[in-house]
């Protein structure tokens, strides 16, 4: 069974640019959540996708957007990057929308905005 | 809105000893889950233990156990016989069983645990 993978591992972007982060969910998992973890903080929920539809969103502006594909892999897109977007971005997948389903995390993408 | 508070930014324990990490949370809900996650330097979040709010019995996983006090909204993690591999950031997390936020985690700020040989 393949775990959750994310790419790239590290990324450096300039303020104002756009970035796309990718997540491949664990086999059979149809729900993907994205989290932002700033340095020294706990992860914060950005949004989640269930069967290719956004289903729940945290307190993040619209310039944070996403996609989920038929194979349940997912992308996180951030437009007009700001310095405060520098963080570790984690995705987590699970096999269902309900809270009883366990979330499995990927290793994250470290984004640095200069 | 629910909140999770970890009041110990850093903790240290001697190898083979026992350490307890504290967590409090605030919610008006009655049906939820609580978790402890471990994040080593590799960054990958690993589930340590979970507790369902409607279960009175404290969860246990090998050397890890919790003290769940629902009325006090307290959820502490006890690590027995600490090992060098236990050194990591530990996050307490809450997950609602209601509505649109169902399934998503609310994390505390974490406690950095060091294990001394």
C-alpha cells in the first residue's frame, strides 16, 4: 500500500508569483485535506476535497484554491504569493468524509517566499 | 469555534523515564475525537493515539496512554519508558463529528519533546 506523497519537497518563490503543490493520496482514499503549518505553529486547515468537489474550507483567502482529480490526487494553488505564505504545506488523505476515518499525512512541501 | 491549547512549548525527559504532555481544549460540542500526533524532523505527522469523546475509558497504545477528562476539557499524553526515538514535536488535535467541518483537525501549537540518554 503506497502512502501519501507530496511534490516538490522544497520550493522557493518570489512574492507575487503563483505556485502549485501536488499530493498523491493513499490508495483507495477519496478525501484529501490541505493544511498550512507556519514555523513554530500547529497545522491550520485550508480546505478539503471529496470526490473532486471542495467540501469544507478554513479561514484562507480565495487566492488559495485547489483541485482534485478522478484518481483522487490533488493540487493546491496559491496566487499572488505573500511573504506570510512561507510555510510547510501538508496534505492528508482518508477513505471517506466522516470524522471516523483516519487521516494519513504526507511529508509536506516546504514553501519559501522571498 | 473550537480551540486547542498546549501550554508546554518544550519538555525534556530522561531515557526510560515517564513524561506527561498537557492539552486543553474548548468546545460546546459533545461528540468529537481527540488525537495526539508526533512530528519528527522528517516532518511527517504520525498518529500516536486517539480518543473518542463518548468513550469514558482512556485510550492506550503500548507505551502511550491518555488521561481524558471530558468535563475539564483536558487531554494529556503519558509516555512511559521514554526512548530516544520519541524525541519530536507532539501536537494535540481536535476533530468535530458535526457539520461541514467534519473530519478536519484543529491543532494546538505543539510541544517539543527532548529525550536525554
